[in-house]
C-alpha cells in the first residue's frame, strides 16, 4: 500500500524515474509544484555547505560552521548525551543554512589502523560505534534535520574504495560490520542512510537486497531513504530494484532514461519503482522547509565543541604525576601544532571552522608559566636542524617541555590509506633530542587514529587529544593545568607495533577482493583472546583521580556496582561491561563490550551504577539457521576500567540453546590468526572465495579502476597512468594530498558516466575502454559516435 498514492498517480513514469537520482551535486530532483528538492551537505563533525563550485571532496569553499571534534575523537568520551548535544548543534546549523540532510555520522568499523578514514569513524567495536551513532542521529534529527549515517556497510579501506569487494563471512558480517548499523538504525531512527561504495560478498552495497531490504528494512524497520555514496551508483536499475532510492550526485538525464527504459523493457517493475518513490517521498514530504536563518548561537556551539573535545581527551601516561602542570613550573611550548593546530581530517568532512583556536593564541589565559615557543619541526617529515636547535635552546630554560606532536595532514585523509602508523620521522627525532636534554616531556598528541608510541618511554606524560575541532586547543589546556580532569578512554587498541595487527601485511588489499580473514577478531577481540600485549588497550585512559569498584550484583536483567572516587579531584570514570563465555564449541572472543556508562564523582563520593542487559548481551549469529541465538551456559560478566583492567567479575547462567551444526575451526577458536590459511578462511566463509582473475596486462572493463591502467594494453593508457602517479607523488612531497587525483585513480571507469552530469554516457565509457584496451582508433570512432548520440538524447528529453 503506497502512502503517497495520490501524488504518485499524478506523476509520469519519467518524473518518477527522475526522483531516483540527484539534480546536481547536493540536491535531489524536484518536480515543480509537486515535489520539492532536498539539500544535502556533509558532514559528520560540522556542516560543509558549499557556496561556490560544488565538489564532494572538501576542496572548494564552504560556509563557516562550527568544527566539532571528529567521530574518532568524540568516541573517546563514551558519552552518549554529549554526542547527542553535538548532533543537535549540527542539526541547528543545518537548519539555519537550509540544509535538509546531514551526511553523517560515519560509523564504519576500524578494521585496521591504517584505514585513511578512521578519524571519521567511532570505533573498532560495533556496540560503541552503534550507540554513539544512534545518539548523533537523534541529535541531528531533533529539529527535523535528516541524518544520513554512512557508509553501509563493510567499508573499511580507502584503496579501491569504489571497486573493492569485501569478502566477509556471514557471522562476522552480522556481529561486527552490521551490528553497528543495526543499533544506529533501531535506536537512532535515521530518515536516511548512505550505502557504501564497495561490494559486499559480490554485490555492490548500493544494489544489495540482503543489506538494503532484508536487514535494513525488514529486520530493523528502517523507514527512510537510501542514498548512494557520491558516484557510488553502479547499475542504477539494480540499485532501485534492490532498495536504493537516490543516486548522487546527478546522473544527468541518463539516470532517468535508464530507469524509464528498464520499466519499458520489463527489467524493472513499475510497482517496484513506485514503492521506492513512495518510500522516498514519505521522507521528503515531511521535511520542514521553513528557514531558520540567523539563529545560530555560535558562542554556545563553540562551548559545546570545547566540552566535546575536553571530555574526549585521553591521558595515556602520567609518570610521577607530572600532570597537571602548576604555575611554578617553567614551560617550554614546542611543536608546530601549537601554532597551527591539527584539528580535523582531510576530505569530504572538512569544515571551514568558524572560530578556530590555536594553542599559542589561548595559552595566555591559563595559569602556566610559559618561557617561550619553538616550532621544533616542519610538517611533512623533513628534518630541519635549525628548528631542533632552537627547541633545544628553549628547553634549557624550562622545567618541563610541552611538546605538541602527532600526524601531519597528509597522513590522514579520505581517499588514501596510511602507509605506516609511525609518526613523521622528524618528530620522532625531535623527541629523542629533547629526551637527551633530560627535561621532563609531556607530549600533546594530535592524530585521528592509532599511532605507534615506542617513544613513550622517553617522555613522562602523554595527553591524546585526537582531532579536537575548533576548540581543541583550549580544551587541552584545561586538562594540562588541571581545571578539567581527563576522563576519555580509547575507542580503539594501540598495538605495540603494526606487526601485531592481524593480517596487517595484507592491508589495504591491492586487488579487487578484500578477504576479512580475521573474522570476528577485530581490534581488542583479537589481542585479548590471543593474549598479545598491546601498548594501550581498548577502553584505556587515565585520570587525575582513581576509582574503586565494589559491590557487584548480577541479576538476570543486568549488573549493578558501586563506583567510588578515591582520588582528590572530581572526575568521571567510564565503566565498561564486557561479557564472555569460557567454554563454548563456537568461535568466541573472550570479552565483548555490551554496555558502558560514564559516571561523574566528587572526591570521596560513591554512586551505584546500573547497566541493563539487552538483546545484544548474549546473542551470537547462527549461520546455519540464519538467526540470532543464545547459547546456554555460564557467562563471565565483567565490569572494567579497560578491556585489560577487569575490576569486578561474576558468573551468570543463561538458558538458551546448544549450538548445533557449526563448523569446527580450531585455529579460529584459539585465535591463532598467524596460522590461518586460505582454506581455513574458506571454511569460515562457507564456500570458496573468489580469486583475482587477472594479473599483468589485461582487458579493463567498466568496474576496473583508473589506477589499473598500468596493466592496460594501450601504451598511451599506461603513460596516462604514469602521469597520474607522478602527480600524486608530487602532491605527497608537497605535504597535501591531491584528493581529486586520488579520487580519480581509485574510481572505476563507469563512474565517469555517473559524475559528469550526463555529459558522458555509459556507452561512451565503453568506447573509452575499447581505446584503453588497445584499439585506439576503433574506440575513438565509437566514442565520437556515442558522443553525438548522447547529445541528441539529452536534448530530446
Ligand atoms: C564520501 C562521503 C561523502 C560524499 C559527499 C564521498 O566521497 O565518501 O562520505 O558524504 O562524498 O561529499
């Protein structure tokens, strides 16, 4: 039964088809006097409403907006109310700027610390990611703005992001890579969701009826519209057929024509198109288009950004209570980041910050005795002895060094994965030089994702601010001087070195297929089960106080315990509930996060905390019956300060079922990932995995990416490839990623037709491929013919 039957009946087939793709880069198609267009903008940590030329890579200017901490930062607060509050501010700014849909939050699972977009995502854990995403969605939508959480699903690497196929077993898909979305959808009720660029087990996410209909719609009750990622629409008809509503950006008239033809030749039932149009209109018709221009309280939003940054700071080390710093100590401020902050990542999420603070600008407002500033290093990793010497000279005059360090902009960007988790070499060298000067060092880290911290022994204190947004500088100073007690805890594991990361050598997968061989053992689920030492465990973070846990009570409905602040400063503790099952024939991590709460306590104060069990607490996904089940038996119920720091533990007997028909996988059961073979993975996957068909020179097709042109038959194509590579290298040397080129080199050929406003048709792309595949003149003739045909077609309709 169509909800918008009356409107739909009055639309022509063409009009209906036109609604399924965009009008331009940011707007959906309107139908004058009948259906309005809706305006979409990024993104996850502040609005990016473009004013001039539109692009989806954060290249061109956007209107000033509050730049909040990125998702990876906020996740360290584990604070659902705070994330909600940030969401409401973003929703308000959207409303004031006439933006109807905010393209965020991003909640993909951080499968590997090198994923270039980890700074935009919440966690390696689906429960934490899902809960925070749900809060963000509720916040954004509180005033009627629409949230579009992304990228659904299994989108955990940037290389080949539009043309890689995530090969993941069904249990892992359900328990890890879609549980985050399940929580976000059920508890956040977003009115939109963005499908991922990639394929999942052979189907484009934007054409996958299992993801888009069976899970999203049927199981989770999603009542919004699915929008493709920008240029992520592969086969438009298949997208609409399988549950996608809106291909973005515009496909020009070709999108409409394709669907009209598909209906006319029976490939797409008109009833299915009507259903998609109906689902889409149900959202569009409910949008409140009244403008709220000029009502943004910028100061209030800046304060929220500051609070968010402050609550997200993680203290990783505090030897001999070097922190907080008192005014008696002479402080040398060293590091380029103190002057030019590193506060957000690169790509579509870039915000034109309304009110950006720098440490040097605001440090005077804090009770610190600063003896000077030295830049210490250049961005981009190049060594500079003069800067080091200046820093050493300054250090001599101080009692303590406050060293602002971390990852340069070039190292964290949409469109490219990181090549290492190390900090830039020149910064590492500076730490060594300063350490030799024998002055205590407090490192203030800025990085949106995991960094290798083998230098930690050289320093006495580490405060990790991640990417703190526009007010990150003052937020950090509040903690440094002790006005605010740090309470953030890591949303991801910091391994001792990258070598410890499961299947790290295979990341990012270079070919079409990405084998998710580690299965459930993502992040702490692996390190904990394999008992592998880590630098900083998941959920870890220090405080200026200490907290005691006591009086654990476990019932069938949840746990209770008393938390006491036994330190001398008021502060918050993030209490984590982990559940595990020691004896089981199934593959099981030892601990899985199933709840958390942040509790604020005055010195000496005690509070009873309560965490209720929910439908996720004991379930596992049974592949055989394709349903959630609960295994009978005894479970370990743990309250913890981090995954490695269990404070209270008890047992609970649960009645469920005995697992039947499961595959026995000893290497997986023991988390011996280094011994896992492709055959083991195939057992887990339940079938043979697809294999790369081509290596060396081969014929390229619509789904081949531009970067594959080095294997093209036509030497000219190989030459063009070399030019692109050279330009990319040049931009790397300059320290700024060339996002356009990165996008192009990772883009499949068919996307040329999807991102050129109808100027290029798919038939033209096919002729280009003929050229690339070694038949230059034949292809060129075909391309010319198709060009004129496309032009005629565009004019005709
Ligand atoms: C990104 C999305 C973003 C979109 C629009 C894409 O390249 O993957 O996250 O929302 O562009 O800017």
